[in-house]
């Protein structure tokens, strides 16, 4: 544990530097908001292009549709790639038809966490105290316990990942081996390129793994480092683990995940594979211009890991676009609020000078300082909210000027009608004389 102290003048110097950084952050946040709104408009226009796609009633490619935008819902074929796993892991998975297999290894280690607690002093300064806590947990990388502030009793020793198996990695199906077809067969359908394959979901394959018998002798037990053999592992709780019962320092656990689906719906431009008589693939639809300022859609080539109708496909596309936009909107507002808090940080430090009143009152300084900080924080949020809203409005005007002008016209019209109605109601009121 250690304690550091800052007086109000040291804090003010830091606050001025923070304020400068905040001023630089504000235009960056505005640019992010502006980009997000324009990106949403482009993504929504791209999703609407699916309305123009030719919908297949079956999964048999039609030569007449070559070069057209098509929407196809089919069963999915994928080759068995379980045998491509490293020798140490392949005995636990006898079969897996999919686009890729990946594994990730974690090691059980001591870890150090730093905690800092601060409080304001009556002189307007700040006193901070650092403490350190230690716990054992699964880590994605080995932890060097010699760097701990208090290494005693928290020793990870020389434990490490095995040297004969990569700690993480993946194996992929051969290119153009994933096929959408009538009955999930490898021929006579639509071959998926790497872009569409990337849409396939990943799942934990813990339930598909085989179990292994406990080690029969000491040579089959993991020693915390060295080579890892299949006999040192067993299935437990969705992982392959070296621990039997409670894990010890240096124990390993490996998670295996696979990317696959039984059926899918894809949208793209149909194109015959060069040299093939019956197999087709998809290529992206080139960008299309839209709007007054010549904006362009994104290339359209998309897959959903389920059989859906055209309207469901479009609705899910729109939902994904809106979800991403709202995440970035909220994130941008938070960043903007942080930026304005940084800009106003000198006021916040100056308000901490009210703490000096505690020397001659019973805590009045703390009350006033708390109220001042609340006002400053609220002001930062309101400034961020107003600026974010204005930026969104400007972005929408540049991205969709027709819709924006229509919205402005409707708003002005409603206001004019409301004001005329109010004037008529005032004129229609009877005059009452107050004279006797």
C-alpha cells in the first residue's frame, strides 16, 4: 500500500492539461457522431437493395439468373475438418463439419489487482491510497509473479503454456468448400466465398468433446510446463482440462469452438464458377448511387445463418444497422460528456476550494462542494447532449436533405397553424370592462 498527496495547485495544473485534452476530444466526438449517422443512412440504403433481388423458390441455380442479384435460402454443406486439429486435441473431437475450428488455452495463475481510493482534503487537495489484492484465476497469458508488489505467497513459479501446442489457433475448411444446396450436398449449389463464410456463427463445442480416462501414472500428469499429451487432458465443464477437481497453479484449460450452420440465406450477385458446369457462387453487388449528393451504397453480399423470407432478411438487416447506430450514439454521448467534464475540470478543482469552509463549519464546505460538482456534472451532460443532437441533425440534413427539408417544413407548418389558432381564440374572447 502507498499514499500520495496533491495540493490544490498541483491539481489545478493537471486540470488545465485535462481541459486542453477535452477541447481536442470534442471535435473528434463530433466527427464520430457525424460519421455514424452517415454510415447508418448508407447501410439502410444498402439493405433496401435486397427488395430488388430475385428470390429463388428452390436451391437449384438457374443459368438465366447469372449476373442478377438473387436471394437464396438453402441447406448448408461443409467438409469434416476435425482431423485438422493439433494432434494433442484431435482425439477429443471425432467429427465436425464446418468452416473453421479454433482453440484457446488458459492457465491458472496468481494475478495482482491494483485499487486506488481517493478523498478530498479540507485544503482543496486530494489524498490517494493504493492497495493490492491477489487472487487465482484463469488467464489467457502467463503471469510473471516476480513483478508483483508483494510476491510472497503468490508465486506462479515457472509455469507456462505447453511448447508443443500453440496457446491459440484455428484451422479452416479449404476455400470454396462451403456449399448452399438443395439437400446440403457438395454439388449443384451455390459455393460461398470467404466473405459470406465469415457470417457463420461460432459455438462452443464442449458438449461434443469426448471424455478421457484419468492419467494412469505420473508421466501422464501435466507438470505446469513442457509438452502436453492427450492423456493429460480430460473433458470438464465444456473445456479440456489438466485439473482433476480444484485447479492448481499452472493447470490448463482449453476451449474449442467451431463455426458452422445447418442452413442459411444469402443475397448477392449470382455468378458461375469458372470452369464449372453447374456450380455457382456469389459476388458483391457494386455500389449504387442514391440521394442528392451522389452517395453510394456499400457492396451488397450478405448471409444469415437461417432460412428466412425476403422481408425477414431485410428486417434483420435493418435491425442490425439500427443496433450498431444506437451503440455508437450512446458511446459518442458518453465520450462527449467525458470531454466536457475534462473541459470543466478547472472549475471542478476550483469548487473543491469550498472544502476549506470545513475548518470553521460543521461540514458545510463538503455540502457546498458536492452541490457545485453536481451542477458542473449536469452542465457537462447537457452541453454534450445539445452538441450531439445538433451534430446528428446536421449529419441527417447532409445525408438525407429531402427528408430533412420535409421535416422542417412540417414543423414550421404546425407552428404557424398553432399560432394562428391561438390568435383567433384570443380575438374571440369577450371584452370585460373593469370600470364601475
